[in-house]
């Protein structure tokens, strides 16, 4: 296969896989959003805030248990698939799975042992029974994450779509609704979560057992070293949630619930970016290994533009409909101003998203340091603004950290900043922003008396239609469409 045809084949897989994965993950996001509403309406803002803080603690422990597999396993499996075949790739996944089981159980036991130590993060996460539920979830979530990351390296989404995006969130929601009818205690949330993970894990083991052939004894001696990614995984959790951690320490539990609801809602934009990122990383790894730098630059440039357009189309309705969205949680509207900032900044910086995937393959340690720099900016700005602006100050601090991170990534990855040299790119971005904001403001004003769900639907439809139409009318869109056709191997 030639480099050009391989590039087109990779582009087809990215577009088809990203659309398919985004649809499934959007459905999953709807289930998780319904789950958040169920928690908030059943147990109140205080318990919802505890669950949000506990989720961050869980992800931190899972990153340690996975030993770097959360980020590094995709690329390693893709490499083994090319050099050693499916059996060698399956060996890597199984080894990481076994390691995660051992470390996850150990970390869970440690968490149970220190639950009465008075640590502020444990107190913010809930009572002793809630901490026990988190401890049980550590090995379960760690192993399912490893299996999901491993199958991503095979460029298949069957595992994620069926189990992670459908079975687990639907089961979690069902258990919560059953417990709601029986007036379950607040820590029931964590045991419901652990139960849904256990079912997902059993089904995942069956899937993996059927996917891979029997291992050869000779490959057992092949070393697997993913620990260089542990620092990055931990930094991602800390940097991505440092604002929520600080809010948990500085705010009341009700305010933590408001901010946590805003953060959870903004995950819709993160889902969109993650759908592309999930498939870009293995493709970037193959291009970097083959030395196809020019193709890598063109692919990163095209994906940056596409991700910005789609992210903006999703972010604007959420920003204008922030009060309507949070109103579904029943009484969480106080977090709406903060949510506007939280949702707009990732959309604006989505142009830089491909750079993170490239740097993850080339130098995860440097990417971790850049993440830490962004987290440091978030901490400083939040501590300064919190006494003055409260939740809005936390959102502004999060945006400042996000902008710092993406700016440093652009400086570290030449391929990711190639779009800056394209003529008229900033003019196109400005026109899309003005057109999108103008249309959304008009729709929001005209539909002010509409029911909240109807207003949200109008905002979403107007955003997609207006931005799509404006993009087609821009002078640079012709060049971009030609590039997309070339990447997909289709005639003009």
C-alpha cells in the first residue's frame, strides 16, 4: 500500500469511525446526563457534589492502577498489531489487564484503610460507605478502561459502543431509578455504579476472549513498559479536575453540586473532541513511525478545522441554553454563568486538539509538563478570583489553564500550528463566531417564552444550520472541501 492510499484509507477510518463513535457516545452522554439528573433530583445538590468529587478521586486511583495503559496502550497495541499480529496485540492487552487487577485491588484496600484519616478529599467525597463504593470501583473501572484502550488500538469501536456507551450507563441509570423508588441512602449511588461496572467487565472479558486467538508461549517473554505514561495519565486527571478539587475545598457542598453539574454538562464538547482524538492517536502513531511528516501535517490541519466547526456548533446552544440545561437538574440554575465559560473555551481551543495527540505519541513526558503548567495557572487564577467572583472565578480560572495548555502545545508541535500560516484562517474563524453568536442570540430572543426543551431544540438546530451554511459560503471552504475529498479518495 502506498503512502498516499494508506493516508486516504486512514482518513476514511477516522471520519467514519468518528461519526459512528460520536453518535454512540452522544447517546451514552444522554444516558449519563439522565443519570446526573436522577442523582441530583433524588439526593440533592450536596450528594451530587460529593459524587463529582469522588469521581475525580476514582479516576486518579484508576490511572495509577492502569500503569500508563489508559493513554499508552492504544499506540502499543497498534504497533504490536503491525509487527507481531493479532496474537501479540492480545498479549499486550492481557498483561496490562492482569497488572491493573492487582494494583487496583491493592489501591482499593489502601483507600478503605485510610478512609478515617481525616483527608479533606475523602470527606468531600462522602461518608465511609461511599468511600467503600469508590474502593470497589477502582479495580473494576481500571480493568474496563484497559480493555477499552486496548481495543481502540485495534481501531475497532465495537467494545466501546456496545458496553461502555450503552450497557454500563443504561444499567447504572436503571439501578439508580430502582433505588430511588425505595428511598435508598446516598451511598447507594456508588454501589450502583460499581454494580454496573461489574456487569460491563464480565461482558468485556467475553468479548476479548473471542477477539484474540490463543497466545503463543514465546511472546510471554516480550517486555511491556507503559509506565512512562503514568505521569501523563495522573496529570490529565489532576489538571482536568483541579478546579473542581479546589471548589470542593473552598465552596459549600451545594455550590460544589452546582459547579459539578456545569462541568458534567460541558462533557458534551469533550465527547465530540474525544471521538476524533480516540481514532487520531493510533493513526498519528502509524504516520510518525513511517516518517510520513507531510501527510501528518495535512491530516492535523484538516482535523483541526473540522473539530472547530463541529465543537462550535455544539457549544453555542449549550452556552445560550445554560439555564435551561441546568434547570433540568431542578434548582441548579446558579451554575449557568460558570457553564457558559466552561463550554466556550474548549470549543475555541479545539483548533489545537490534534497537537495533543501528536505530542502524546512523541513525548508524553513533555505533554505532562505542559498539562501541569496549565493546572498551575488554573490554581493561581482560581485562588485569586474565588473571593471576588465565586463559581464564575473558578470557570475563568479553568479557561485560563486550558488556554495556557493549548498555547504551549502549539509551540511544541509544528504540525499542529500549520493552520496558522494558511491565508484567511483567522478571518474564517471570526466570521463563524460572529454568525453563530448572532443567529443563536436571535433565536434565543425570539424563543424566550418557549418551553425550555423546545428552546434548546431550536438553538441546536439553528446552530448547526447557520454554521454549516456560513462555512459553505466562505472563500476558504472550497479549498477545505477539496482537501477532504482528497483525503477520502473521492473525485472532486
